[in-house]
């Protein structure tokens, strides 16, 4: 039982006894790369992302933050202001959860194997401010990165993928994310200069060009592919699904505007616009 403002929620966990179906390798495999600009990029060139807060809601939330800063702790005005802020954030959470469920269904359905990078979200979003004796470095930049990661909801997205996989019988594996965005999927050359920018990948050895997020998803799939033992029909060849439709992806974004969420006194998140 949980409470969100004036709303109470009761959840039940019921064992239905339904077993996941056997899945053939012929259904295909897909790697997924999670990012702060685009929520998810797949190994076949798809990009899944959306904004969870409208510009009007962001402006209203900022005004409520200013109003909250002028109220006295424990006052009725402060409680009323925080209640209005919770209404906005509830809408944001509902949109995020709904988009994660839709994206998970699009990624998992029709595939026997889904590979994600093994990301420790809790450690990656830890504060970098340090202590008085040992103050942190680049605290402002790290704070912005933390907000972007939390706004995308990496952990919630992974849970949605795993929940969907339980219904379809697909296998979800996680792999070491080290160097997935700087390794060429064609020749295997690893070098930091391969990634020219957030979205641009050009191999310094063979010249292969592709969207950097798609490269990360392809390399994650290659690592998770090794040793995968899903069922397949006897004496039938495995027809692998293509790992790329076109070099720059199906719908590779050219410009992305996100509205991540920050925190104010009392632990409530607030939106701020970044490009």
C-alpha cells in the first residue's frame, strides 16, 4: 500500500501459474543502448524518446518553486503549494511509466533475446559535491547529468523490459558497458577518438560511420549474443534478424530537446530546460 498525496494505491502480487512460452532463436535478437539525449537506441536503428513535461507545466512548476521559497515551514500555504507541485509531478511520472511500457513492448515483442547494458543507476546518479574537507569537482556538470538520467528513468525502463519479457518468453541479458560506444562494430577497433561527438561515430581504422547510440546497442548485442542458448527447431538454420536497417538508423534524431527535472527544498523535483 502506497500513498501519493491524497491518493492511495494497493498492489497485489498473484501467482497465475502461467509459464512463459518457449522462444525460438529465429524470432530475432536486439541490443539496446540507454542515453541521456535519447532514452533508448536499438541495434536495428530505432530511437525511442519523448518529453514527459510540457513547457507550460515546466513554467508553472518554476513559479510554484518560487512561491514555495517564500512560504514558512509548517504553514498551510506551504502544504498547499507542495500539493500543487505533486499534481504536476504525478502527471510526469504517469507519462514516463506509460512510455516505458509502450517502448518495452515495441522492443521485446518478436525477439528471443534483448541485451541491455549493465548500468548501476544508483551509483551513476550519486551526488558529487563531496565534503568540506574534500569538496567534489565538476559538481554542477554532474548534477545536470544526474537530472537527465533520472528524467529518462533508466531503471524503470529496464523493469518494464523485463516485465514484458516474462510474458513473451524472451531472455533479457545485461553486459558490461565498457567501451561499447568507442568500439567499431565492423572491424572491432577500440579507440576514444572513434566517437567524435554524442551522436557521431567514425572508426579511425576502417572509416565506418554510424550513429554512436546505434553502435553502442550493436556492441551490447554482440556481447550478449555469446553463449545464448534459447530453443530453436531441430535441424533448422538460424536466420538472424538484421542488426541495422541503414547506417544512420531508422529515425536518428538530429536535435533533441529534453526537460529534465531538478530538486528543490523538501525533495520535490522541478523541471528545467536543456538542449
